[in-house]
């Protein structure tokens, strides 16, 4: 895990160069934006590198002091012990900071939740999951915009799509993609038997329009009259929009807004996100085997978590972590502990892979 002094020197020099360029007042327009972005990305790494450099230099100075002045040995020994205790932690922090980042981590995300096996109970569970993420997002200071929802007859969600914006949204929520399972007595069960139901969660990074342009000739757009709940005008105007992306066959339907134009804009937003996620997945095919061994692979076919109501526990199967805090997790206040544990496990595996 120890990083060579030459690498630390390169980081410090690059950081100093960026600082000098930004403070020179000579950068304008795109050059300033690019330098500012590079500076923001490098700063936490460089600061940690400089700290490690300082500790190593201090340790070397103390060793030289002991060699040259026996009277200073006792004082130096105390400082050496302190630095040797602090240095491994600083070096680990630096190694974590230097791990390659997912370029999508800083992006907003599209959250898609769909009821799976379990009928009405699965739809109720999907609604519970949506409220959990909505509350967690509020705790983080993120903004949630409901894009579309298909409600069940008893108040659940057959499908719900929401846009979440804020700092580090995808970096934290990407670990939530997968199959979530619930074990509880459904409200529709008169015999008191525990049922198992499931819902799927997909968290997709949202692309910028320049990242994922969609050619109009690749789209088939159908306009039709909306159906279902949605207000007094929903069934009286042709406002629902169905967009089919012909090259991939991806279909997006949007009918929640009364305005055809608003529905089309939201449908295109969802389509671009799904296409961007598909392109990312294709680009990562070469790393598929390694990714499957890592936490946070985003494989939506695997069961990742179980919410057991009779025992009041939540178990994340990827890291074998069980919390007996089911109400707090579903309230959003306990979800961060699960996500933090997943991130830590992911980082540990990536560090181990780098050291191997």
C-alpha cells in the first residue's frame, strides 16, 4: 500500500502547477473551467500526499537527530512512535484517494423501482423502497423529482421512476441496484403467514446531453390518450408519449403530465439515461469478470438485500452484514450505514487487487 516518494512528488508538483495557473489570472473560458475541474479532482489527493510526504520527512529528520545527538534520543523516540502510528493510516487514506474513480460518480441519477414477484405485496414493498430513498435523499440534501409512477389498486407502486440530483448521488446510490427481497405478513393475508416478495432497483447515472445525443431518425414517437389516474384532463387530451429507440428497442412511456411536450421531455430524459447506462455496460464488458467479484457491480439479477419484518433485521448478502434496525433503514436514517459498509468493502477489494 506504500506509495513511492517519486509518485508523491509528481502529485505535489502537478497540484502546485494547477494552483499557480489558477492564481495567475491568465486563464479564461474553457481553459479556466478545465483547470478548475482538474484542481478540484486533484486537491484531496494532493493534500493527503503532501501530508504523507511531511510525515516521512519528519521521520527521516528524527532519525538523523538521534544519530547526531544522543541527548535528544528520549524526546525523539516519542515523536518517532507517534509518526509511525500515524503514517500507515495516512498512507491508507492516500491509497484510497488514488483509487481510479468511476467517471459517473459525480452525476445525478435516475432511480427506477419495479415490483417483482409477490403481486400486490411486491407493489407495496416497491412503494416502501421509494419512500426510503426519498427520505435518505432528503437527509443528504439531494433533490428528488418524480418522473413517472404506475400505482397499484391498494396504494403500492408497480413501477416508479425518479430523478435525484445533488452532490455524490450516483457514487452512493449505485450500490442499491439489484433485487431487494422482503419477508413479512402482507396486509392482504388473513392467516398471518409470512410471505416473501421482491422488487428490483436500478440506479442509472444521468448523462449530459453532450454525452448522450439521440438522433431523431432513430426514434419512433407515438402520441395517444393517457389512461388511469392523473387528474380531470388526463383522459381527455392526447398527451401521453411513447418513445421507441429503434436501434436498441428500448421503449419509454410517459403520461403523468398533462402537457404532451412535458411528457416528451421527461421520456427523452429517461431514454438518454438508459442508453447511457447500456453504453457504460458495454464498455465495461472486458472487465465483467472482475466487476462481478466486486461489491457494487450493479448486477440487477442478483438478490442483494433482505428486509425481514418478523425479526426486525436487514441483511445485505453481498457483504454478509445484518442490522437489527429495520425501521431506521426504511425511514432512510439507517440506510447510510449499509451504504458506507458497501463502499468500505468495495475500496478494500480494489486496494487488494492493486497490491496483488
